C-alpha cells in the first residue's frame, strides 16, 4: 500500500498512534474468521441431517466461511439458508441476475468485499450482462433508480417515505411493480444486515472466489493485494481473549446479579406510561454518546467495490441528533412485523414472510440456557435488551418494554460494539469484538451478532414496508 489514500480510517488512526507504541502484528488470518480460532469453529456441534442434506442439494455440499461461522448455531443456520436460498434462487418477481446485482449494490454500501465478490462471481456464472460489473453507470436505469432507497435503508431508514416508493413504481418504462419492489427491498435489507454479521464476526473472504472471465480479479484482487492494515492485525491465531483482565470473573457475576435483580423488580415496578416513555427517550439520547473510539467523520477512501456505490458520502447519522428537529419515534404497536409487515410481504412475494418470520423468531428464541460457564440460565431478558437496543438506535419504541433495563444489562464496550456493527460495520475491529464479555464463549458472541443482524434487518423492513403501505392506502 502506498500512502494513506489506500487505507481505511481504522488504519489511518493506527498510523497516527504509532508514536504511542502501538505494535502492529504481521500475521495473516486464516480459517473462516479472523476473530475466532479455527479449531473452535471446526469443533462446533455438528449440523443436523436436514441442514447437511440442504447444503448437499442446493450448494453442492460446500460450506463457505460465512456458513461455517453461522454453523456455530445449526438451528439458526437452517432457517437462514432456507430464506437466503429462496431470495436468490427460487421463483420470485425478479430475474436471477437482478437479485445478485442488488446484493452487490447492498453489500457495497458497507464496502463488504466478501459479499460483493461472492455475488460478482454468482452474477458472472449466470452469463448475462457482464458489462454491468463495470459499475453502476453500466447497469440499466431501472436498477440505478434503487440507489436512493439503497442508501437510505442502509444508513437512515427512518427517512424513507411513500414518495420514495411512488418514484419507483411510477417512472414509466423504468418502473417497478410492487411485487418486484418488495423483493428488491427484502434483498437490500438482507444484505445490509448480512454485512453487519460478516464484519461483526470477522468472517474472512473465501479463497474459492477466484477470477471468472477476468472481472472478479479486478474487483476482488488476490489475497494479499487487497489487504488493508486492519486485516493484518486481525489474526485469529493468538490467545482467545488477549484483553482479559483480572476482573472478568466478577464482571460475569455482576451481570447475572443485575439480571436477577431486574427480574425481581419487574414484579414490583408499576411505572406509568409517561415514565416508560421517559426511559426510552433517555436511552435514545444516551445512544448519541456511544461513539467508536478513534474514528472521525472522514469518508472512507475509495475501494475496488466503490464502482457499485452512489453518493458514498451518505452515511449513518444518529436518529436523535442534538439541536435538530428529529423525526417522530416509530411506535412499534402502530406498525408491527407480526400484524402488518408479515402479511404485506407475503401478499406481494409469496411465502417470503414465513421464511423471514422463522428466521427472526429463531434468532430471538435461540437459547442453550447458559451464560459462559453458568448453566440453567434464562437469557431471554438479555436477548431482548440486545434486540431492542438496536431498534432504539433506529427510533423504534416498544411501549411494553422498560428501556431502563438496557443500561443495566449492556455495558459501554458492548454498546460501542453494537452501534459499530449495526450502523457502520466496516469499522468493526477485533479489538472491539474482544472488549466485551471476556468470559463468554465465541459462540455466544456470534449469537449476539445474529440478534444484531436480525434486529437491523427487521428495522429496515418496518420502515420500508410502512412506506409501501402508506403508498398503497
């Protein structure tokens, strides 16, 4: 790499800190994840027979790095693969090459070259319209018209309105049907959220993604050519948690004690509706103070996937910003996934609602009744806090949830990690991953990422589907 023009913000800040004695490793990460030791993934619980059969039938038995990391939770993996496969390969409103191109556009918003390269290769194998891979200006106007909702859904989904929907379905020869648009919106949300999982879990690029017809190599250079400094520092060969400190045992015990106390207080807490709203507003405003250390507002320099990004300077901004007129809070009871979103997507894109619902429920209900070394633990309170905190950052409020629990259950380092993975996943580092829950298993941290991914996807879908509903009524 020559100069700072070719490196990411994280590496630029590391260079600035060099005089402070920061040592940069030169290990290159191997295995499915740069955060998780390879033997912990390979030694995970085996997949069930139905998942193995599905992989054999639909993916020729190949397990890419993403599948292997997600395979730490086989029950969820099965729900994910069925939905993922249906979106990309089964009968639906959009042709196959459109689906993979939309996946590329979505993943590129977060510079997720792992996903971009994978779907560039899938697109090439279809064997049509290869010129589109030269960049957005070479794809049809109809696809370019998705740029606006792609960037809004990826970074500030609360801004989407029925006017955005109208602009897409009433554009003459370039118009989208509502069924096609729902398919596209689900694909965009799916791959935005999947980019969060890839970065949050340190999923490594697949070595199998190689040059096809000369285009993939241009976008996805050979292993070393495209590596930034942050890849070089994310080796998974070191100690499990080098940031471990003597207080990590007491950290776990304190968390369990807080969970126990909150459970007892629930029975006596008779907070008014006004008090519950105040607690939400407090948590929403406090989320403004959660900032990834060492990052400024600079735009990340161009990367090989930049050709698929329109308006790269458009990024995440906090829902509630100091001194500004903020959009109204999304009241979850007024437009829920269960009562509104599910039926709309199922009506316009047959069966996808069932597959999405199964995926959401599996991630949220998944439990092994343990926390680190403790067994027989009810983790539902913690799982809901993680899910609802993501929605809180996106301005979505559940009136039956006490947001005071979030501050009790989620430590600051975990909040920084959640906000980074959810809102600007390309900034996620191994240091962030290791900075919270030092006593927990890697599989438990992957479960956190599953919850963050599904919470983010559902938030994007709620805003988009509400806008479509408003357009239709």
